[in-house]
C-alpha cells in the first residue's frame, strides 16, 4: 500500500533517479505536455490517468517511476492509482516547467498544430485513418467530418483489431485523455505512425505522431510532430 505522504522530489532528486533508470510519467494536461515536457516522459493526462488499461504495454510491476504533475495533489492521486498495479512510485515532481532546463533537466518542446496545418496534413495523406473514440452521442452532437472510423473508448479494445498498421492513424476525443490512451495502446502494439488530437471539436489541435521504436528506447526523440 502506498504511503499517503509520497515524497515531493527536488531537481537533484529527479536528475539522480533518471540516471538510475527511473521512468517518467507526465500526468499533466495534454496541452501542458505538448508545450514542454521532460525528455523520455510518457504522457498520461489528468484527470483520468487510465494506468490499468495501459499497464500491460507500458508498465510492469516493480518498475520505478517519477510522476510529473501540475501540483503535489494531482500527483498524489496519480500515485495512488499507479501503486494499485504494483509499480514503485519514487516520488512526485511538481516544480514549474519554466525552471526545468535552467536546473539541468533535459526538456523537449512541442509544436502546437492548429486547424489549418492539421487539415492540410489530412489533405496530403488521403490514406490517413482518423478514429473517433468519443461516445456515439458526442459524435452526433459535435461531428468531425474527416473521421473515417468510430471506435468508442468505452468498448476499447473491441474493434481496434480492424485498424491497419500500414495507414497513419490519429485518434480524436475532444478535451480529455481518451485519444491519448488509445494512441499509446495502439503504438505499443507496433503501429509505426500513430497520433492523437486533443482539443474542443472546434479547435482540433495538438496532433502528434509517435515513433514507437524511439519511445521504447526512452530517447530524446520521443516522437515527431506533424
């Protein structure tokens, strides 16, 4: 059982634990992650972290992880959930992102991809599979015309076997983490070009394409942005 007083890590603590092979879980919002994140961090957005759905692919019992959170409170919530699957939580890192690089931590900047650029990408890649993982009522209320397939995340992974690894695949789910969870799960099953779209249905920003080999190596090149 997790100690309810999980330690809040300092910059030096984080550097030392990364050198010892600790993995980094970033449970901030997708927008915060895309704007700036620690090199090698795995994005699993708040407030529903979904560790149980992805633990078989991403995490194994006994692994040591650092939780990057917007605050110690949200980090504590994530720590309690991840502890339930047997992963060892070293501590929570909740310092201001703008201070990370100056304190010696390796960071990676993201690119905000706005509607015009995303729609141009869809136009230039007619083979793209744009998968809507929202519930049917959400899809009816706020339709996304470019969607090629509907796979509600509440039924995941049912239906996901129909996805084609040869096609670029991008998941869309609005303002929460369902698209990220579906993208991570699909990526870890070997799909070479997987991404997610985060934002209100009228915004359609933050698409990201992952390179699973790079992600698996936990390298500085976690993925490429489109």
